[in-house]
C-alpha cells in the first residue's frame, strides 16, 4: 500500500507539471482535480454525513436529544 501511495505522489509531482508545460494548462488542472480526489473525498463524505445527520435529527435540535447516530 505504501508503494501505491508513493506512486500516486510521484504522479502528482511529476506528471501534472509536465502536462502543464508540454500540453495544456486545462488538461493539467483536470489531472490535478482527479489526483486530489483520494485526499479530499473522505472530508467531503464526512461533511455530507454530518449534514444528513443534522437534517434527520431536526435542524435546531437541542444537544443531547439526537435521534440518530450516523
């Protein structure tokens, strides 16, 4: 797993800048967006779960009166 993480790191460090230099900046930005997904997806998923829990429990519910644990 560590080798895969290191390979992913090298992809971001080398491939994205070379893409920007030798092809197009737009393509490099698209690669950077895809490259960043493993880093940002867990945080986005956590925020979505918090929002769903807030809606399910009732907006403005008093602390300690939650009906669900998500």
